[in-house]
């Protein structure tokens, strides 16, 4: 974990893949605990899935947490992720598919047109790497596993995705190739390029 920015209102870190954002039921080690060792007043504002790397934001104190959380809730935050997906994906577009929990198969999420919450992801091709594509993903909503489900539904699952990709695509990388690379909030623009 690297601290990329710290001031009296917020802390931004680069979370490594495999580290929880908040404590798990049986795993106390997490980004939140590590940041609080350095900044005892740091409070989580949003989360990244355990296998996802990249920018993670913490607020300094309750008042800042309330304000920054409101920015997320009211969609005043810009987030861009970089992923490597299976197959050759061309151009750009928006995936608009409602998502809901797949309760019998938690933590999986599923497309559910009857019960699902509206979910939109903007995608754009960055480069082709053989039979794989590097893409920029911009979540317009913030549902659990949204980017992973949407790319799989598009027919281009993210490499290393053990939950949503076919076995050969899941095995194509030892980690999920999804990285939170840009965060725009409260007049700040943070960047952190992926290591893949």
C-alpha cells in the first residue's frame, strides 16, 4: 500500500490487488486498518473489491466523510479504471444492464431486469494486445462488481476474474486485471497507472 496524497481532509492510497478495503469476517488486515495506523482519524469513503488494485479514498474525520460520501452518492465523482479483457473489443460504448445480488451464489451479482438496480458502464478501447483488449472503464453508477459483470455480459470478461469469466479466461492471469487508475473529486484529480 502506498499513500499518494494526504491533507487535512482526505487520504488517497494505491491499494494492491488482494488487500481488502475493510476488515473481513475472518481477516482483520485491510487498507482501512493500515491507513488508520498512519492517520487515526481516517474513515472509508468507498471500496474496491479485494482483487482490484488502485486508487482508494479515505476521509479525515466524520465531517469530511459525510461530505465526500455525498459526492459519491450524488455522482459528483469521476472514476476511471483500466482493465484487460478477453477478445478484441473495438470502439466505445455504454453497457446499461440492471444488477442485483445473486443470493444463492453470493458474493456474485447478476443481471436482473425485474429486481435489479440501474447500472451503467462507459467503456473505450485503449489498445489491442494479441487477442486481448486494454480498455478504459468508467462506472456511471456504483454497483457491487458492476464492471466485472458488465464486461462479462458484453462477451469480454476481465482476465483473471474467478467469479465471472470462463475458466480459461480466469486462468489467463494470476490476478484480476482491473485497476482504479483515475479519481476526480472535490476539485482534485488523482492518477495511478496500473502495473499490468
